[in-house]
C-alpha cells in the first residue's frame, strides 16, 4: 500500500551531523509529525507506516530502524538543532 501523505525524498537513515543539514530543513515537517506521534504514544511501527509509508508487516526491521532514526533526529532538533535556526 502506498501512502500519499509521505514527503518525497525521505531516507531510511537520517544523515547525522552536529549541525543542521539540508535534510533537516527539507524534512522539518516530518520531524514535527514524529514528535506529535511520539507524544501520542504511537509505536515505531505506526510511525513508520503512517509517516514514512513503510509497511512494518512486510519490512519490520527497516520500519523500526527508519522510524527510530527520524525520531532521534527530531528529538535532537528540538533540544539542540533549533538553536541554529535563530542564530
């Protein structure tokens, strides 16, 4: 099943850096969706399916890894990375 609400250009592994990246800026909306889903106690499987368009029944390892990667980066953005937006 394809999801039409999935942002184009999403990767399974978020490119990590100690500063904002082009990927961060491009997918800020996705990070917000992850933070919202996490606040609602959504599982990694739910987040992968709804936000990333990865079917966790077909690709459980990929789904969990990709969701975790994006949620980790979203949390970094909210605790550290946001400071660069206002510097």
